[in-house]
C-alpha cells in the first residue's frame, strides 16, 4: 500500500515539474519521505531499500525530484542536502549495481541520465560559488566511478555527456577567460535543460563583474559602444545603468574608471612593460566583440 502511494507521489512530481510550486513540491516530498520511513527505505543501506531493489530505486527517485525542485526554487541549501542523501545511492550503484541482497537495481542504467543531471547541477553550483577545489575533487570522483581508462579518455567520456560536459566546458572557458564561449553556452537554447538555466543569471553577473574589474585594472577608460559588447549588454542604456552601479564616470561617449586618475602617474612609467593578464583578457574579448559587430 505504502509503496503504491509512493509511486503515485513520484508520478505527480515528475509529470508536474516546474508547474508545481515549491511549497506543493515540498509537501509531496515530505509525504514521500514519511512513506520511505514507514517502508524502512530512507537510506540506501536501510533494511527495506537494501533488501528490495524496487524500493531502492523509488527512494533514489524521491531524492532526485527533491534536488530538481530545490534548484528550480533557487534553494541551494536544500539542493545540497538532497545531493548528500543521493551520494550513498549513486556510490552503491556504481560499485555493484545491485542491492545488498544481490537483486539487480531496476533502472540503474536507465537512471544514469537523472544521476548525471543532478551531478551536473552540483558541479554548476560549485562553479558559481567559486569552489574550484571541490569542483575538481568531484570530477576526480566521477572519473574513478567510471572506472579505469586513461585520464584523457575519461575526460572525453565525461564531456560527451550533455549534463556533465556542460559544467566541465564552462569551467575550462572561465579559466581561459573565454567569456564569449561561456556567454554562448548560457543562451536559452544551449543549456541542457530548464534547471541548468537557473545558473545563467548567476554566471552572467559573475562574468560581468570579472570583466568590469579587469577593465578597471587594465584601462583608464573605454568607449561606451565597446563596453556594451564587452559586457554582453543589450543597449548603451544598459551600459549607463551598469556604469553607475559600479561608480564609473561617463563623459563624451566614454567610461572613465574610478582608479584611472590615481593610477595614471604610476602606471605611465611602466606602460611599455608586458601587458598584465587582465588586459590581455579584455583585448581578446574586445576583439571578439568587434568581429561580432563586423558580422552584424
């Protein structure tokens, strides 16, 4: 009886998706977890889940739906709790693919897509929070779970997956300063699924802030028209608004950065020295922006 109710709740959660409010989703998830408790299947090693592969699979699906609902609600703390609960299920599946009693876990292979979706979202969250060490630790754990093979082969296999490859490529491009490629990947039609789009706004803000900070260090001023392309803004009006939020000065079609006047005297002496990394990033991005303008 309880397992039938659990299946019905899961069906409702999966079919409703984003149309279900977070309050309603949380209510259904709470009921599902109470049913798992009754069935003694709240954790992967609980007697009910360990001895019954079907219950193991149902429990895993409950936590996956909770993770997805949390991301849609932009609740990272709740998402991380669900990810933590899922780790035991995923690790057990990757090592044996069966329950403790030896029964094959139903849908263990078919569930790979949902598992990779949740794992990819976790990688994206680490990326947006600047937790790069944790990001790479998770990648290493993923490589280990794939089992054997060369590191290059494992990386290619991970990148080939639509969910895992997305954050891996974004991280690489961010480290390279290839913000134009990140920007393209965040377009609505490029993200792997709806939940991944939640992070686009966060990454957009981070990229603009990084480029803005690099601009302040690298240049005394920039034309407003170039700044629009550089910061991936829609109009010069957006540039003006962004400039004011950063405390920049606008004059004669140019943006003057706050530190420009103070730094001018000391920077002039070393003007002929090697360009700082921040300036190279800006010039690369400006070059890309000019190419876009030429194409358009």
